[in-house]
C-alpha cells in the first residue's frame, strides 16, 4: 500500500487493506488546533448490500482494497489513513489544505474501482469534523455524522452539524429505549379514532393509534418513532404489542355490547414473517373476538413486494374473515394496475387528497373518480382526514362508504370513545 503501514503492531493493522485500524487511531490520536478529521464512506450500507448481491459477496474485500488504494493515490505519504470500519476511512489534515484535497478525492472516486475484473463506481460521502478540543471517540462519531449528512444532502462534503447530530442521537436513544417501553406498563398506550358510515352517520369502527409517553422526552410523536421501528427489527415486537392491546380492547367492547370494528395498523414487514396470520388468529381466539370485527391496515409498500410469503399471509388473514385495508392510498407505490388484483377489501384515500377537495377542483375530481373506480372493483372506500362539514357533504354525495377525521372525532382513549358513542352514537 504505502510506507504508513510499517512499524505498527499487527493487531492495529487492518488485515484486508493493510492500513492502520480504528484501534490504532484511538491510541495515536491527539487533538490539534486547526486540524480536521475527514471521514470517507465508500457506500451507503444498503447500497453496498445490493452491490454485493449483484457482483458477489466474494468481491467485498476487493471493493475495500480498491477504495483504500484509490484514496492513498491522492494523499500525501505523510498523512496517515485509517480503515475505521468496513466502509469507512479517516485521516487528519490541516484546515488550509482541505478544500483542494476533498475536491481531488471526489474527482478520483468518479472513476470506477475494479473489483476482480468488474468496474464498480463507489458512491462516496465525505464528512469533516474539527479536531480541536475533541477526543478520539467523539471526533470519529462526528465525522461519521457529517458523512451521513453529506449523503443525505447530496453535497460534495459536509461539516459536522451539532443540531443535525442531536436529532440523530435522539433517534438512536428512542430506538434503544423502545425495547424497554414495550416491556413497561406505563409508556405505550392506544387512542382510538372512530370511522363513520357516510350515509347514516353511524359509527362503524375505530382505528387503534399507538402513543408513547417517554419518561424523559414526554409524548413522542408517532411520526417520529414509528419510522424508526419500521426500519429495524423493533417493528415486530411493537406490532405484537399493538395487536395484543387492540384486540383485547375489541373483546372488552364486545363484552359490553358495543358493536364496533377495530382497525389496526400493521407493517408490510410483519407479513414477510411466515405465521403472522396464525399469530393474529390465536389472539382473536384468546380474547373471543370475531375475525369479521377486525380490520388490518397496510400501507402501499405491501403492493410492491414480490415475496410469496406476503401474499400467502394476506390471503390467510382474509380467509379467517379479517378485512384488509390499503392505507394512505395515493401517497406511495400504488397504481391502478396493483389495485386490480389486490387481496384487500378496503381502500383508504389519504388525507393529503381529502383535505384539498373543498378548494381544488382537480383534487375533487381525482377523489370522486377514485371512489367510483374502487366501487367498480368491489372495494369499500374510506376517506381519512375529513376536517370540515363541506368536505363531509361532498364525500357523502359521491357515495364514499366511510369517513374519518377531526370533523367527526379526534383520537381519544377507549373509555372516552365508548362514552362518546353511547351518548351520541350517530352524527347529527
């Protein structure tokens, strides 16, 4: 590689690239005024996995070696390069020389690397962190955070931003705390938002909506923690918690004579686990709930899955009598070719469309046409996000089957919902 690899303890050299490793960086790092750490990542981890599936996992080490060689070709021999992790390299340099060098690095990596005999272009990201008054662990983490920002924004390089990093740290903390929240008795809870028959005004079902009362952060918005869970294995125990408590509540309502369906949001990733339908059936049996009283709502991501397990689980769920709803329709991947063969019963039109129908004639035309098309295909239609009497009246005149939104009711706790429906069961 180059002379920087000599005179180092063997345990501090990376065996693939021959460069000093993270352990050596931690041992040799010293804070320096004016010095900057540059972190280079060769690829996004997900893209790297896709690349290896395309070229073969045996070429992973070729990719790392080629990246190391390319980086050393543009660097002065006196600058030590460290192989920090599989896809990450770091080096320290004076601030004044940095902009020109970063430009040359980007130019060098625009040329394909050779993995075996296969040309591969590395999608690099460059993050910069100040070394003054920063210890080794912090400066490495700051460099990685800056490289992540570089990749997210598409810039040539990015400097460490404490505000952005704080948001990432909060996300990391929420993920680490989610496991204990699932096991605790006083953090996760459900609110329910009713849906109404648009023609009669009678309540038909209630959607279970997860809430998290964090002991430190307070009420964490679902829009913040749900995507974190969705992107990790946390989604499976979290869905189990929701299913358990929502179906239990459905059983309690039924025992009190409240004939109300319960809608539960489920991730497409849950369907990819064989046996999911059996798990739901066991919970229904445990709490004495009729399958026809349950609606499982999936986002459009379920439509683009080519996994046969997903379709098998969907069909198995429907075979029990559970109704399947396609949630947030129109916001993601779904199109008319998908909905012609979708194993589902209900289409929920996303609130981003519904909230425009009173002011945008084109949005109104789209929603009205979609309702007609869905009916022709034997789907029931739910409009979510109804916020005014005018919107409700328009959707009713278009024969939309059910509606949901703050105009009718916000999400409320199960006791308050039962009281509300018993006192005023139908819309005026």
